[in-house]
C-alpha cells in the first residue's frame, strides 16, 4: 500500500531548492499533463539535479513568479530570456531568466524504467518533438486516445 502525502507547491519547491543547492538529487512525481507525452503527470517521477549548463531541450523546474512553478522544456533563448514550453502545450510559452531556474530533469522514471534525459536517444526524440510543434495538436489527440 502506497501512502501519498500532498504538499503545497511552495513548500515542496522550497524544500527541493534547499536540497539542490546542497548538491543533492531530488525525486518527485509532478502533476499535470503539460509535459505529455514525455512526462505523464501523477504517474511518472523525475529526478532533478542542479541546472548547471543549460542546453536547448532540457526540461527545467522554474519559478516564474513567487509561488508559480512550471516543469517545462527549454525551447530557445531570446536575448537574456529563456523561452519554455510544455511538451503537451500547443501555443503557450513562458519566459524567464536563468536565475529563476531551480533544477533540471536528469532522469524520468516510467513504469520502473529509468530514462536518461542526457542520452542521445532521448535528446533526438526531444528535438524531433520540438520540430513537430505545428502538428503537435493532432499528435497529442492521437496519444490521448490511445493512452487515455
């Protein structure tokens, strides 16, 4: 039997911040479907690490404003701003500065499998998904019908 405790985002992310700053890795189960199909909210877990050098395609935990957090993909740099977008989003993109990045996803845990987000295969799929943005709506519709 699994016991699940829900912690308010602000409290959870504050604790994650402390652990990341102390050089620790943090595993948690994100909510929401904004990162479908790469991260299934409430089902998959992610292992977070210190952000280090950011690369296009990284999945980042960011505090957009006080108490507002997202776990989205780094799409591009626009001047000093990082442009982020959830894989399950069609048009919505957020902007932040590097100082707002708390951590990055190193590993996705799905059905007991560990998926290395730095691996060549994962990076290739990520780049392909970013390029498919114009038809993402249709692909997500198919995905949701198959896996719903």
